[in-house]
């Protein structure tokens, strides 16, 4: 009789509900794996600048009698600590996006204002390399989303365009409304990215050339952040790039006359 009761109870749970519970567990396991990977990667990435700082501090102490050496090593300490703080900042930003979705309350966002703010912030680094940034400013494009997150995304693309281009080159930002989409394109004439690498650059901590990226203060997180921001806005990112010729990263977001669309992913285009 007892067995019969149990069977009756189980039969009452709908198969759909069981399936949903199983999917929920799979999703929870997937998220847990992502979180674990992230912690391992983060610890690894933090070890390098922290180790370098410890070593440099020891060197400064040992060279205390030599003011020239002290100045040189202090300069390197400053560079490492700037890198460390950029890394910590981006780790916090990315985990916030991963956990909550970072867009916050939806508001109508003026894309020309987003671009103007991002360009303004990127200008100092660009000027140091004699790179000019040209941006048109009157598209009138609007999307639903988060102004600050979109500024971060465009700023990350601009920082990369500057970091991976030669001195004296030009970087451009264009905005246009294409059907139901708003497209924001950041164009550079820098080193470019091969098709194989284009598939990988959105991975966390992935860099085509780790030494070069470290030199330019890169963290390997910039494009992961971009990808999360656009996915949260129901958009995607498209890369066009040719090694030696340059790259164009285009953010495509649903225009504000439409309700925010489903999640989309980053993909590449040769
Ligand atoms: P990083 O902080 O290293 O720049 P990102 O996630 O922003 O990290 O970019 C990942 C990698 O993609 C970079 O290390 C670089 O190799 C490549 N990359 C990104 N943007 C560009 C670009 N505009 N031109 C050439 N390579 C780029």
C-alpha cells in the first residue's frame, strides 16, 4: 500500500515541472563552473602584478644608496600598481555584470551623448600617442538601457583601438540607424586581428599577444565586458578585421522604438 501511495504522489508531479527542475539544476551547475573558472583565472592574473610589486619593493630596498636606480624601480612599481588597479576595477565590473546584469533600470539613452563621453575619456591616452579620434555627433539614435554601461563598452573599444594602433593614426566612431538597429562602429587602422583570433578575443583574459597587452596596460577583460553589456541590451558585437590593416568593432543594439530584444551573443565576421 505504501508503495502505491508513493507512486500516486509522483504521478501527480507534471513531467514539465520535473524537466524544469532538472534544467534549473544544470543551469546552477553551469553557473557554478563559470564562477569557479573565474576565481581561478582571477587569482592567476592577480599573482603577476602582485609578485612583480613585491620583487620591485625588495629591489628598491637593496638599491637604497643609488638614487637613479631607486627612481627607475619606483617608476616600474607605479606602472605595475596602475595595472593592478585597472585589473581590480575590471574584475569588479565584470562580476557585477555577470551576477546582476549591469544595465540597471531601463532608461532612454542618447547614443550621441554616450559616444561623446567615451571619446572624451579616451582622448588623453590617444593624444599621448598622437592618435586623433573623429566622431560624428548627430545621429539622434536612442536605445533603452544603461547610459554608464554603454559608455564603458564604447570606451573599452576606443582604448583597444588606441592601444593596438601605431602613433599618428586615426580612430573613428560612427553611429547610424540601420532598420531596427542602432550601430556604433569603432574603426582603427592598427595591427588587426586574424580570423582565428577573432573567435577568441571575447574570452575572459584572452590576449592575442600577452606581452604586448601587458605593455599597453591591458587586462584581457575589456572585450568580455563589452560582450556582456551588449548582451544585456539585447544586442551583439561584430568584428571586421584584417591583420596589418586595422579593425572595426560594431555594436548593434535594438533601437528605442522597439522593446528590448532577447539575449544575443557576440559573433565574428571576416
Ligand atoms: P586587453 O585588455 O588585453 O586589450 P581585451 O579583452 O580588450 O583585452 O582584448 C583582448 C585582445 O584582443 C587584446 O589583448 C588584443 O590582442 C585583441 N584586440 C582587441 N581589440 C583590438 C584592436 N582594436 N586591434 C587589434 N587587436 C585587438
